[in-house]
């Protein structure tokens, strides 16, 4: 078992014309993460590498391609957690940076804090030499179109949240058996300015502990926070459930208790993994033993050699 990387590209309902890009996006991100592990990198290096790749793709709601808040601006949240030390780093409501996940990692590595927000996070980014990018470089035509549509008086931005997808996340186990998670998002469509979702909240958007496993989540943040979905799943694993069964139990609880839909990627420290969701779709991919696994719809699970790039 052991080394494995699993990534997701957000729970929701993906328009047909974006499905292919979403699937190829998660597949190339998981390849990069897996390469890091093969070259002896840590699970933390692997999840950050995979998520950076997804943040850079305009097809996901993270980094470039983030959804816009009600004012038409980009505010992003991200978290990383290291299962060996239980150290974590997060940023919330950050603007004008290309890769919030790298800033979250810097918060973990270079500060004594677990989360920095808004202007303070930007100041920290500057002090670390993280380049500032114009907001325009993070906004796509698609995200602007969705924003405009949801400003219309008859629109119901809350209801159509699941109509978008694209929060990104990854979990990994390295050859030492260390687990890690990373999650990054632009948040919810037309959210209030300053709204912070589940993603940067430890135990909700992600959690990693070498004694049980690692989880990265996606879905309606306000609902995920109510059940602390990542930690809930690891609790079930502590009780002896497999990664897959625990993921299903956590998602089923969120659905039955609150009507909330979502998705997760989960690993245990031996390298058993799961990609599960209660939403219509979630693009996901996993790499282990030189095999690439991926899917988009419920029950879909394609397999091929990692060396096969077509
Ligand atoms: N969980 C994210 C948030 O609420 C959104 C998502 O996963 O689609 O900010």
C-alpha cells in the first residue's frame, strides 16, 4: 500500500462542456503530486504541489478561476495540515495572490499561528516575498458570467451553489507513513464580502493525523462546519471504519441531519484511500502503485497506467 495521492476538484454539478477539463485537471495534478512522492518528497510536499497545479487551472474554484463575492471580487481560503506533528496553516479572505495554498504552508512553517486573514495575510505574503498579482489575473470570463447571473433579482445564489464546483483539495501518504491534507477555494458564489467558509477551519475543510488518516472536504461550507466533516470522518476511522466507510458515514450524517451535500478525499496511514461524494458529481483522481484512478459521476472508477498520458 503506502504512497498515494488523492485529489478532488470540488463537489457539485458540473456543466458538460467543463467536465473534460475538470477530469484532465485532476489527473495531471495527481500525477505531479505522485511524482513528488516518487522522488522522495513528503506527503506535505505532494499535496501542496497538486493543489498549486489546480489553483493555476482556470477550471477550478481556487486561485485563478475562483468564484466572485457579491462585489465581484476574489477572496480565497486555504489550509494545509501535517499529520506527523498536527501542525497546520491556513489563510482566509486573501486577495491578489496566485497560490493561497503556498501561503497557508508558509503560515504553518514560518509563524507561530495557525491562520492569518485578509490584510494581515497579505502583509505576511509580502514579507515572505510572495508576488502580488492583479485581481484581474484571477478572474475568468466564466466566473464573471456566473457572478452577473446571480446578481439578478430573481436569482437564488444559495440554491445554485451546487451548480458550480471546483474547490480543490488533496490528501497523501508518503513512504514513511506520514499523512497530509491541503484544501483551497474561492468559496461560495456571490458570498458576502469577508465571508470565510469551512476550508481554512481545521477539522472542517481538512484534517490530518498520522494516528488515523487525512481528509480534504468540499461542499457548502456553512453546513460542513456544523458537522466538522473532516474530523467526523477521522473519528469514524478511529472507531475502526475503513477510509471509504468512514467517508460515507460522515457524508450521510451531513445529508440526513442537515440536508447538506458534499464530497471528500480520504486516506489512512497505510495508504488505503477513498474519493466519495453525495453531490451529483465530484471530479477526483488518485495515484498509487503506478496506477491512475479517476472518476466524475457516482460509481465511476476508471483505471490506467500512470505512464499512459493519453
Ligand atoms: N467548501 C467551500 C466553501 O464553502 C466551497 C466548496 O467546496 O465548493 O467555501
